[in-house]
C-alpha cells in the first residue's frame, strides 16, 4: 500500500488568477480602475481579518470591564483607568518609554544581588524599529505614545494579513489564503496583534520577506529581513531561512548567485548591528545576553525550562519558575500542536524558506528560559503553520467556515486576550 505526498507549486509557479486581474492585451487601466481592482483583490482579505479580529477584541474588552481587575493594578503592570489601557502595559509600557525618551542601556547592579541588573537599565532589551515607528507616527499625527503604538500595531496587523494571504494563496489558492488570514486573527497569542507590542510588525515583515523569497525578489527579501532584525532577536531564524533559500536557488541553477548573495549579506545587519550597538553602549560585547538574563530571566538553556513545564503542567504541578497555570496550560497546548503542524507542512513540500523559518523559530523559543505562558505570542509569527490547516479547511462551505472561525474569534477574546494580559504576564 503506497502513501502519497501532496506537492505544492514551487517558487517558479505563477500565482492563480484572481478577480480584478486585467485581461491579456487590454489597455492600461486608469487610476480609478486600478483602485477598483486593488479593492477587489485585497478587500476580502482585510474584511475577513478585520471582522474576526474585531469580534475577539470586543469580547476581550467586555471581559476586562466586567472583571474589573485592571482597576486595581498599576498602569505599568496590567492596569489603567480604562480597559483598553491594559494594551499599553507590560512590554507596551517599555515601548512607550523608549518612544518618549530613547534608550538608557547602562548596566546597573542591583544592591545586594551580584550579577543582576536593575529594571531601570533594561530598555535596550527591546529592539528599536517598533518604538521608532511609534515616535514617527506620534510626531506626524499628534497622537501620544499609546495611540501611536496602537496605530502602528493595527495597521501592521492588516499588512501581515495581506502577506500571509499572499504566501498561502500562492501555495493553495485565494480561498486557502483567506482561511490562513482568519487563523492569524484567532490564533493563541493573537491578543498582542492589537496592542502596544511588536508582534504585528515582525509578522508583517516576516510574511512579506518569505513572499519575496518565493517570488525571487532577493533585494526586497534582504531589506525586509534586515528590518525584521531591528524588530525582534528571533529574526536570526529568518536570516538563516533566507540564506538556505538563496543557497538552494543557486545550487539548483535557478538564479544568478549575485542577487541571493547580496540579500544574504544585507539580511543579518539589522539584528547584528543592534546587538553590537547595545554591547558598545554597555561596554560589554555580551551586554544584550547579560541584560536579558539579569533583568528578565531570559537565557538560552537548551530547553531545560520548557521540559520542566511540559512535564509539570500535565500532572497539575505549578512549582516551576514563572508559573502561571491558565496561561501555561494554553502554552503547552500550542507547543505540542506546533510539531504536528510542522510535519503536515513539510509533507506539502513548500519552499524551503517557510520550513527553515518555522523550525528554527520554534527551536529558538523552546530552547530559551522565559515566561512559558508567553510562547503563545512568541510563536504567533510562525504563519507557515497556518498553511496545512488552511488547505484542509478550504474545503468547508462558506457557512461552515464562518461558524468555525467566528466561534474561534469570539473565544479568542478569552484565551488570546484576557488570559494573556490579565491572568499572565504577556
């Protein structure tokens, strides 16, 4: 009995025709016609994401208001005067401080705690592109740091949705692309998409970088990965994915080696440049690593902490470091789901950039000691995992898809919003 493996179209395959495409040989359209065609192409993507995301976001705010927990907390630690203020707390507070005042990355030992670092000196743990965009938007629009941060995140979440759709539609058609966009809106950890957090910006850059690689736009891919490296340290996985994809393209003689090489040279300069700057400012070339470990308890431990959580939560023990029962339980579910989806993704034989990016990102997160409950948002940018689900779910009828994704959207107000921000530390 033989087994079969579905093979997706390779990078050279032309994308499927979409509504609004001009007919061959037709005259060049005018501005209004081009706008109409653009609306036909991207309108459904924006509508699907916006409706599903708004449903979960509304439920999240209702839960916050009805519980009232945020009123008893400090604005820096999950509180505020209004429910929506919670979205600018925790990491969002730090991003606002950087947007307002810049960095102060000096290492300052905590009195009586040798080797530790004060919280006053750890703003450099946050990469610069997102707060820089916040500052720019604030100065252009007059919005404060909170409003500017929310504006950047919301806009980038829609840009990410378009990128996820572009990649998935190229592999499985527009309907699969729309399903993938819906999954992005309701995925565990998606509560940070509309918050003063950098997840939406990073995912947008990663999705469009992968699309650029699959369409052989090497210069664009290099620039996008460079920008991603100024957003999150996990961009090293994206750098490696670009390098592997470039090597594969050259070895298979599909490309002149100079364009992929230029992209590979440009790509790591963002993350490497920022880490070097932090080391220089701190007077310690390992300063960023020491900062993460001393101020945040984040250190690469080859998965020891993750294994501790994975062997404790299923038996009801929550006596490990940074334990948060509800958030960690959701995190365990996500962590166990990822390998399954990765196997299904690999069986589809997609472009190598998607597989390498997904696997290395997952291993980086799992190999790091940190707040385990946060893995649901750390793994949120792994959009290639949506592809096998989207290809399976595209066979559902419209009403069935609406029921599945709509229910998940409403539920996400709790598991991807309230649990993340109020029952845990996002």
